[in-house]
């Protein structure tokens, strides 16, 4: 009887460790830091917090990102880049400067033909006050790679201070219609958590007619995390625990009529992958793409992740994500690897 009990304990413990011990899909040796510079280095400090990267029709890459050096909201402005090399970004163009009040955040880039659209959120800005809302998703386009931009258009607005349906807006096109996906979040002064995904549908980017058409629950999962860690002869060992993933920022990529999502928590420990067959409900994979505790065993330093993005690279997908610099914790850097999706 004792032998049976012991065997059950061993099996249960083994399953628990297999499920929740820090692990990841991406080989840590394949991850590289991406070179990013910013204009006005004294203001932006070559910082990169919230990137969005897409492929252009001629094979070049386009990125819009917003810095957040030392957690300064006032510099979270959209900066546009075009590059032949996705590992090298310089000569960025500031699309929108710091507003008189409030701040910019969460930029997104969308390419249609030779036209590049840049979208971002304004929060408590003079425009928001004029519209009578607390946040608005706005956008401009350029037909000459950032030499000139169109006038600013308003695409989405939200006036609910307790529920946000515009966090990290991502524009996708399906046939002849457009759709913004955003994180649907509940918040108060002491606590906030994800409710799912907000979907805004529209038909025209030049005359925006987007409406919040639905909110969809995001079916999260218990993923791997640590309860305690122990360092022995330079190696980290963990006592694992379950952790309920709380969706914060994400990006989307279409392949084989499926919509793939790479997602993160707010300054969290993981980058996750999810897939949707109907472009609305996502199935989250249990094993993280990137796990901070797993990475700590390889790097010897603690990371926290903020915003992933992805774009095509032949049959593979280039995965990018931001984390803290291992030498300067308040400096955000961009990292990259390859993600294979069959």
C-alpha cells in the first residue's frame, strides 16, 4: 500500500513539474538583440518599448515603436522606421510629438500598397478633451515613406474610465473589411485585469467608420511559473507553480487563413502564442515561447517582457519582443528570434 501511495505521489509530482516548471519553446541561443536608435537621443535614449513590425511589398521592413525610458509617459511617441534589415533600425521619424497634456501610446503600423498607416492611442490629451472621451485611437498615413504625413484622423474612441477597449489596437484586413483588435481591460485604482479582446469593425480607413461590434472572452490557461528559486554552482533550480496568464499587449499575423497571436502580460514573465480559426476566439498554447525564469538560467539576469510583434520571413515568422536591458533596468531593448509555424 505504501509503495502504491509513493508511486502515485511520484507520478503526480512528475506531471506537476512537467506542466509548470519554467520552460519555453524558443531556443535561447537563437535570440539576438536588435539594433535600434532613436532621433533626439537625449530625449528618447534609443529606447524601444512598444514595437509593431510589418513587411512591405518590396521586401523591406517597416516598424513603428514608442520609447518609455525611465517610465516617462511624455516620450511614448510613435516613431516610424523603414529598413532592409529587420535586425537594424535607424533614422526613425517622430510621427507625433509629446502632446500639451496627456500622452501617446501603443502604436501600430499597417501597410496597404505603397501607403503606410501609423495608428496610436492618445490618452487624456487636448484632442480627447475636445471629443469628450478619455482615450482615442488616431492615425495618419504617408505615401512617401515618412517625408510627409496626412492629417490626423480619429478611428476609435472610449469614454469608460473603468473598462478600456482600446489597449494595444492592431489593424487587420480580411477581404474588403478592416478590423481593429484591442485588449479589453477592466480597471480601477488598485486592480486591473483582462476581460478578453475588443473587436472594432469598419469599411474605410480614409473616412473612418469603426464601431465596437463585439467583445470576446480570451480563454486563458494556467502556465508555468516559479514559487521559489535556488542558485547552486551558478545554476538556477525552481520550485514551480501554476500562473494564470493575463493578456496585456499582443500582435497578430495571418497565415493559412488562421490568425496567430503573440502576447505578453504587463511587465510579465512570458511571451505566449495563440491561434484562432475564426479570427475571434483564440486557443492559447500552454508552453510559453519565452519564459523569464528559463531565460535567467541562460543569462544570469532577470528579465520582464512588455510587447511582442511578428512579421513574415519566408516560411518562418520573425518574432520580436521588448524587455529590460540587462545592465540598465529602466532602458527597454528589442530582441528577436525565429518562430516556425506549420
